[in-house]
């Protein structure tokens, strides 16, 4: 795709900036990005992913109904359960929150950040800046700080209150507070007047200061100024582009497969794609028009297994999501996958497990997206064996990263390609052209697990 000729500036952000110095080369700013594992949360990885999926499947309308019917002490997960008639959504109810008069509530933003595994970026807010460690989430679009009460939002000379309240609900928590506009520093570059939430209440976030949301801008509708507000809040990506800091309104995400609990193994690139991370070109596919997947970074795909092209999932809509750890697929597809692989369910983790003999015979899984086929090898379909202990598993077991979303296909959001997929392919989220792209990396066929 063509870049604006007057400027090509790629901002590459990484998690855990202390791991290596900032590098400036060819108008590119690169910082290291590290995976953060919450040992308490990851033991509930499947539950967390399903809770998130239930809210995503409910879409914005389900959460509007949740806020309407559960003032004071309601739950967004319950609304998702009504919308989808699923036990999975019912499980999400335990994580829901609600509020009146500016306290925590269900909201139109239907995203959640998995607190088992996530990525955290160092962001400066204000002048002089206060540095916050913020989760990176493609499934939400608001940026906010103050999750840690010991590190609240600090007003400086550049801070300007909008006079409006902000509320966002997540599968694993929620926050409420006041919306500001302020300077935001990313890798030494400054965004002026970035809309940012200052939390006065937050639930469900441990060891982080908030979220930087890089989802579609539409997800911010109803989050600032009340649930009936139609105001869109420009994302960090939007403002980087509109202020001429980057050449294209897109962001790309690169993860390498993890081999330890807190690897420095990724990059977040605003404005372009880091070609040094790809093998071949990025192939793009348009965003799906099927709701509710269309409200997120949603795509259409089918899934087949093995050299015989056994159908696992017919072409349907789902999403690509950094906030989900596993690969989730519709119940009927999951059952077909389990039958094809010979895997059985482990009662401790809830994940599929497979014997060494069956693993030796495990064939590739193919994700067919936009006329391209993306292969997950046998090794890519299993949980990193070096990390079995952090999910409460046995060291000598082989666990699978494909799991059940909790509903049969036909819901309008029948799969989620989470971390386990994104660790094998670089992904690109192109706001300007309403498309998502993928490219192979050196880790696509690696045997790291």
C-alpha cells in the first residue's frame, strides 16, 4: 500500500524498555517488548479466554442492555448470556461490574484483557511525564491510567479535563473515571491532546497501570459522556497519524513464541511494518461485515486439518485479538478438531492434552483467510512445554492451545485467533483501509514448544 510521500515515520514500541536501549534507524524507533505472565491468572487461562469471548459475542448492544438493567449491581456477562444463550456467557457474569453516577458499570466497550498473559508498554503522560506500564489490547480502543491506586493520573501543565466521565467494561474487570486530554510520549515522540482516562475506580487489573487500546475507533462510542453518547474518541494510532508522526493509520504486532514466563519477544509498530520481522509480503483481507465480529478486528476464515483437508470450521466470522491467550473456535469445530487429533480433555487445566504417540502423528492446522492459507504446524498447536507449570499442568504432559469458545458456529463470532496464533504470524491492523493483514515470520515453522 502507498505511504504518504511527505512522511514515513515508523514508531516501534516494545514492552519492558529496560531490556535494551532505544534504537533510532531510518526514521524508526525500536524498543524491546516483553511478555508478562501472571502466574495466578494463567492458571485460569481457559476461563479467562471464555469470559472474554462471551462479552465479545454479546457485542455493544448486549452491554447497553446490561447497563440498562443492572444499575447499581449488575453484570455485563449476564447480558451476554441472554444475547447468546450460552453457559460461557453465564460464566462471565462473575467478572461483570455495573454502576450508577460515575461508578463502575457495564459499558459499550466489550473488550477484556486476559490477565494471565499480556504485553505491557511504557508510556509517558503529561509534562513532565509520569511513566505508566499499560497493557496493549487490540480488542479495546480507550487509553487510560490509574489502575494501580499507588500510581494515579498526575495532572501537569498539559493536562486538560474534558469535564466528562469515562466508563469501560472488560471481561476481567472495569474502570471508571474522568476523561482528560494530555501529552502522551511513546518512544521519545509526543502526541498532543491525546484523550486519556484517569481512573478513580478500577477492578480486575493486577500489576499494571491501565490499557493502551489499539482496536477500531468505533469501540469508544458510548464510553465517554454516557452510554448514549455517539462521540468517538481518537485512539493513539489515530492521533499519531493525524499529527503527522506516522505515515499510515495502521499498527502491526509481532510476537515470537515464548520459551519463558517473561520473554522479551515482541514489537508493536505504528505507521508501517517492520520488514525485518517478516518472511515474504503481508497479505491483507477486508474486515468482516458479520456482526458482532465486525465491531472488532473481525475477519472471515475457514479451518481445515491435515493433508486430507478435513473440514474443522466452515467459512465464518471471528476476530484477531491480542487479549486472548488461546485459539478459540466454535464448539462444533472444536469437537471436530478433538476427534481428528485424538486429544482428550485434561481435568486440571481444562485444556486438551495429547499423548506423545498422537503428537508424533499430529498434522498441521490450516487457517484459510482471504485466499491465503496460514499453517499451524504440530509444534505450533501445543502449549510451550517449558511453561506447563504456570498453567498448573504436569511437566511431562503435552497441552493443546486450541479450545472451545463455548457456542456452536453461527453466532457471528465463531473463533478468536489469540496469542497462540499471533506468535506464528505478524499481524497488521489497518484502520485507513478497513483490513487486517498477516505475514509469515522466522518463527512460523519453528519448533520452540
